[in-house]
C-alpha cells in the first residue's frame, strides 16, 4: 500500500511540487506516519508542516502568473522530481523501504508532471483560457494529497 501511496504522492508532486511534501509533513506531524527513526524525521517537526504549507500556498498563487515558467523546463521538472522523491521516500520509510518509496515517488512525479501538463492544456483549450484548468488542477492536487495521506 505504501508503494502505491508513494507513486501517487509523486504524481501530486508533478502537479504541484510543494503540495506533496506539505501533505506528507502534516501526516508525519499528526502521527499518521512514523518517520521518527529516519533522517526524514524533520518532516514531522513542529514548524515543518507550516513551512511547507506556506510554500504550497505560494506555489498556488505563482502558478496563476503568466510569467511562471513551464513545469517541463529543467529547473521546474527537476524540482518536481526531487519533491516527489522526498515525499515518496517518506511514505516508503513508513512502509519499510526508503529506496522503494523514493523511486516510486520520483516516477510518479515524472508521470504527474507530463500528464498534468497535457491534461491541463486540454482543459484550458476546452475552456478557452487557462485559469479554470489551473484551478481544477489545484483542487485535484490538494484533495488528492489529502486522500493519499489520510488513507495510510
């Protein structure tokens, strides 16, 4: 179950890079997953979920700006893979395999980045503008992240 969760949280990272670690950090902080015996224990520290939440909210705002670069450019793509790998690794640790979770999270981030861009472009074309598609993607990322960590 944790490997599927790691893959799916990686997909969320591909949609919104900071939403995945924010959700995982809240899960660790609330005791839904145990990271206390790993180097990822910092995700459950008192301030970490708040910091990631602020970063996730900032990302939701900046995503709406026309000057925001494509998620497919190397820095953006790389950040999503790192975010997915970190979030997946945390779920992997909770399930007994850091490396398995890390790989699943990174793979999910690639899927989420490329698939999310394609679906958002199609939605934007059908709406005739991007903001409604972006808001739908935001909702999918937030609700999906919550559903993933709540199911663990």
